[in-house]
C-alpha cells in the first residue's frame, strides 16, 4: 500500500500526490492446501489498490508452500524469502 500511495503510514502526504489515501482493511477467507486462512487486505479510498500475492476476488491460494520450497531449493535463505514476501 505504501508503494501504491507513495508514502508510508503515519507520514504526511507528498505535495502533488493524488487525493487517494488509506481506508482501513477488509477481511477475507482464503482456502489453502492446509485449510482456511483469514487475511486482512488493505483498502484505499478510490479502490484502485490491487493486492499482488492474493488478488481481488480470489478465494483459493494453492501451491504457496510449493513456491516457498522452490525458492529455498534455488538457494535463497529464509531471511531472503521473508524479505521477498514482505516486499510483495
């Protein structure tokens, strides 16, 4: 959300930035390989924010564990994987 809006939470809005700003979070339940998972998805006023990992209106998130294992198998450390997921 910070990248989408152009400023971090708690910071003042940069000059010339659009009037769009944070508008709380919406909860949704995603079905994974191991069961249901509750996810809080941030919202913006204009509704233009599109989540990268689990998109809008998606209810299934299969293969997440396989993707993590594949990154680890390619030589990424656990810290690098955590950083990648936090960045996404």
